[in-house]
C-alpha cells in the first residue's frame, strides 16, 4: 500500500485525501470502502460531506476503445 504524506494536521483534508486515494485505487465505491475498512454507505456519506465529485467527470476518466458488436 502506498504511503500518504500529509502537509499539515488538517483532519478534513486528510480524510478527503484518503477517500480520493481509495476511490482511485479501488475504482468504485464498494472496493474503495473495503480498502478503507468502512461500509459503502459510510463512504457515500463521506463523499457527500467532503464534496467529492464521484464518479469522476468524463474528461478525467481514462477512455477505453469502444466495443464493436456485430450488427444483425
């Protein structure tokens, strides 16, 4: 697990950085909550409280190649 270095002792900023790091690493709320050791509902409450934008806007999400399905 990567280390997170805090610039100061601001608890809200630390909580926000931990949530963002877990969301980035986990990829979704369920996996991020597991990484943090909390329920997904608790993480959702923190996302709202800390005003974290999730899911990330389309401009920040890596774009994958579109899937091609055969037409009938």
